[in-house]
C-alpha cells in the first residue's frame, strides 16, 4: 500500500501524453487495467486513465519472465497499476484506443490498488448505446444499477465527458459574471421559516429548535442587492445565477471532444440557437399552442407537456433550440414578481427554454416594501415568516431583476440527454439518498 | 416606482467614474443619499454607491428653485435617487469623499426608492473603530445589532470591502485549481447517514423518512477520486478545496484598497509569510509549547489556546503568520487519515495556520478498503452507515490526499479580524437563524 513513506523519483507520464514523440523512451505510467487478454507467451492489456487509454504488452523475452506474463494476466480489471515500459510506435493504428499511434512494451508492473474480481457492472456495458443491448444480445446497464454503483459508472468515458463539460460550463458562467462585475456570495442553507412555502419543505432539527432547509438563495440574493452589492451570484446545489447567454459558442469550441464522446452513447441533434436570441411573448406562445389544438386559458400556466410541445413548434417555425418566453401571467408567478405596469394580468417575468424544457426562470423583482407586502398577502403568505426579507426593502432598495438557472438541467439539455440523474453526480430523489 | 414600463435613455454614470475628465458634462447618476445638510439656499448631499461617494450640491439659481432645495433636503438618508447634474472640478480636495477632485451640481433629482426616516443603525456608527466610541462620546454599534440589521450593516465600506475581497479570494483559489486540471463537483447536501458522527448532526425530515445534512463534502470528494476524476474540488458553505498556497501575493496586489478600507476600522499588522512556506512537525510544535511552560502529552491534540500560543511562538521565532504543522498524532485525526508508516502513533496529516488559527486540515487519505474498515471500527463507527463510502475503495482506488479550507476563516484571519461572523454574510449559530 502506498503510504508515502519515501518519495519515489518516478515521473508518472499521463496516458494522453503517450504520442510518437515519446517513441523508444522508458517511462512510468499509473493507470487502471481496463481490459486484459493473455495469449500464449504474451499478455495484452489496455491501460486507462479517465477518458484516455493505451494498449500495452507484456511478452516473455529479455525483460519479462513467464511468471511476469502470468502475473500481469491475473491482475483484476479496474486495478490500479504502476507500469515501467518502453513507448513504441505501431504500424497500424490501434482503433480501439484513444492513443492510436503507440503501444507500451511493459518491463515492470506493480499493483498499487487491487480491484475485487467481481465488478458490480462492466464499463463497456455501461457505455453501450440504448437499444444495442437487445439486438446483439449484449448487455446494457439500467439506470438504477448505474446509480447504485455510481463510483464505477462515473468512470465511463460518457460520465467523464459529462462532468468535465459541466465543470467547464460552470466556470464559463462564473468567469462571464465576474468580468461583468458580479460578486460571488455564499447564502445560508438553514433558515428560520419556510419562506417560499410549497409542499416539499425540509425541516431540520437545529440545536433546541427546528429550522428549514433553504430551497433557493433567491431571497438572499435580493437582500444583497438591498445591501448595495449591485450584482451578485451564487452557485449552489439547486440553482444559480443571472444568466448571460453567450456561452454556447464557447462551449462548442472548448468541449468538442466531450460532446462527441457523449453523443456516441446518446446520439442527439446538435444544439441550435439564434443570435440575437429569439424572444416570444407568453400570449404568442399560447396562440401557437391553441393553433396546434391545445385548449388553455390566458392566465393558465404551461404544463410540462405543453412546454415541450411549444418547444417543438418553436423549433419548426424558427429553427432554434433556445428561446425566451417573456411576460408570464402574474397569477402563475411567485409573490415577489413585478407586475406588468401596462397590463395587471401579466408580469415582468420570463422563462428560458432549451430543447423545450425550462432552464431558467427570471423576473424583475418587486423592490417596494408596500407592494411586496400586498403581493405576499395576496398569496396568503405569513408576513411574520418573511419579516427580515420585507424589512430589507424599507431603507432604500434599488430596482433590480434576476433569475436562477439549473446547471444540471443546462448540461442535460445541451447534450440532448433525457434524465437529469445523468448530469447529477450523486442524484437525490424521494427514493434515493445513497450513495 | 420603477416598473420598467419604458426604457429611459438615461445613461447612468458610476460614482467611481466621476473624475476631472468628466468636468462640465451633464450626467445621470443613481446612488444613495449618504448624508444631507441644508444651509440657507443650498443643500449639500453626499451620494454613495458601494464603497464610493461624491459630494453634490443643489443651490437656488437658474436651474433649481427654492422648493427643489427644500425637497432635496427632505429626502431621507439611504434613499435611492436619480440625479441629473453637471460635473465640476473643485479647487480644494474633498477629503471626506472617495471622489475628491469633483463635485456634482444637481439640476434634477428623482426619488427612486425612499428609505424610512428612522434607520435601525447609522452607517457612520457601524464603521467607527472599536474604542473610539467611548472616548469621544460617539456611538459604535454592537455586533448583534449589526447582524440583526445585516442588510444595512453590509452597506458600510468595511463590509463592502470584506465581501468583495472574499469573492476575489474564492475566484483566485478556483482559477488556480482549474489551471491545475481540477474538476469542480457538486456534492449532495442531504445524506442517508451521519457518516462522520459528532454531536452537531442535523436531522432532516425527508419525504416519508429522515436523513441528515452533510457536514462536509469530504467523503464525496474521495468517492470522486475513486471514480477517476483525478483532482476535484467543491465550494460549499462549510469547507472547500485542496489548498494551493500561492495566492497571498496576488491578493495583496489586487485588493490593496479593500485591505486598507478594512484596516481603517479594524487595524491589524500586515500578513507575513515565508517562501517556501514554513513546515514544522507536530513534535517540534509540542516541544516549543513545552519550552513555554505548557504541559501536554505526545499524542494530545492542540487546544485552541495552545494553537494561538504556538502561533505567537512561531511568529517570534520565524517571523511568519502562516505555517504548516505536519505529522499529527493518529489518535486525534478522523478515521480516514493515513497512518504514518514509520511511526504508528503519528499520521500523514497536517493543519495550516494563519495568525495562530487553523484554516485548513488535510491529509493523505486511506485508499485501502480493508485498512479503512479497521480504522472505522477502531473509531466505533457503524460500518453499515458508511457502506457506500467504503465500497468505493473495493474496485481500485488511487492513492490520494486532500484537505478542506474555510473561506470565511481565511478572509477573517488574512484581514486580522477576530470574529468569523464579520466574514460570513448571513451568519448562523445556535442562537441565530435570521436574517
């Protein structure tokens, strides 16, 4: 076991750096045994490091004994090994590996961490495109088995690509906001009253009293505006920022490999968008739905199926996967939404959609304590529970607007996936609390 | 009330941009009334925007009537106003304002959001250095009043500086880590079992069952290492990242103004550090404490007073406010800490200290399922509760190390403050759940 007793002067080369420029060099690599296949006096292994892999070979000869070939052949899949090997160029490209132009001729091999012989799922099954399983009698892995064994499922090239892309998207949002002068804030996760109401409020035992889990940083972001921070954002498990909409092109350039990797398992149409972004009013959306046969009232909210249908209608008419639906009916929005001054049935609020699903909800917020009180009472909210919030607007409050965007939903919809559990590292739902 | 009915073509100039280059221009500014003083036919107001302020003047004459001067004089402090004014250079610097070389001659003034006349605290009292209050019979504001009225307290130049610095520190950490190839992850906040034990575990009602609030992302960060993410970090309310230690110089250059602003209210010695960072072994620390008269055992943990004392001794001897104490006794560290292979009483773990207080705790983590099981049993941890965690190490686990750093503590200690509530935007403690 590696306990860092002494410092070895092994320089570990990364698998992605194994290219013909390293030909004939003797190098060390730490990687997983992805697959292993013994064949007479030789053993072929594929060494994997994240999304990269390389073919390696132990052959009986000057540097390796029969025992060593046998030893290598017996190392369990997914074990981590340190390998000393010579890099050799190959005549025919190795199509099955990311490093196609070289292979490793192993001289020494050490097991750093041995995997148990029975894996709960096979990585090659977990990345197989849906549908392929049945046709060719090859296995696929269902979503629950994947999530039960998430630590192994996350090792697949698809998962690696999804979460590297997600980290990149997060960073692009943040960089954009910081450049625009936004201040990143940390908001409390435990609050004294379930201020926004709703059915799924989580109660927390808190020392000698009880409290609630904050469902959203929304009210605190507004309080920071009242506290003169001017432009704020925060990143949390549920929702995030004001939304810039200039990240698509950047993402497509910076994460081409990741997008392609995910598409191999989950094929989807490339994400289309217009510049400037298409903006429709709510009434236009309702008219399009009615023309398609949907019956709905003027002030009725969009159901999820109607959102998806509208997404398809918009795609047909405007050829975009991204649009903004503006001026929602006041009745279907939270109490802190600013009414439309020219038509009291509507509001200064909007949703953004990707591939027919909402990714961001935003609005001008009420910044007047009296109107806010009226709106809260209209929504039957207990004023005592939101006292600190409403008081924030009593001592001069800048007019402001904002929104919350779901990072995991953006990643899912951008990649054309269909289940947010795929873009949530350790997802939670009413039935799942582990791993 | 601003309800965004139409788009005004006012270009709002920022207060910090009001310099002699804008002399004689007619401009619009949206700012707060910081102070206001009527004097005969004139009214002097100071307009404030975050940490910047400028003097402005309404005087009876061509552009302003007597009524307007009276109107301006009656606007309550902290109200937000839109002002149309001519920028004029001044002969004598205005020492009391951040914009010292110009003043505004107001032609029109609109109240955008009116503050209630009685403020719960005065900003000038809230920024007064401790101690000054008594001597000159001027008020200071105690910590609880500040926190009860946090939205107003956060408007002071000191608070603005603290949280802008904190946002910057957070971004510097993150940029450094992203450049080094780290992946940002989001870890679950609700978990099925209180895996790390301890007294202050928060129970959450979760649909038809109960669950716990995750106290730290520690175990999930390790699971991501087992899932091949190689280097990961996450930012959360309690703790964060692996720690680079190269941000001090950057911080001192980029946030000079913020540091000076905070020092005006809370004077402190400049933060000193050595390059390379001083590293002491735990046994050396104990020896220094014993030489100073402290009685303690070899395997005893450092109490907070002893940590502070050691910080002073280290400062005296080495002239640094930052050092690493390495090789803690195994007995005082969590079960997942790697034992020191050369001395089983100690461990491959360390703390980092700033001004004698711990800011980061880190270690090589056990990556072997069997040793981890033994260590958990030794700590009387229910194996059933950490099954998913331990199982993560059964299928090949890379040797790894990591740590968690407290952003709010770093900000506090770097600035030489003495209470973490000052660097926490909406602090929580057993008695405080609001605002």
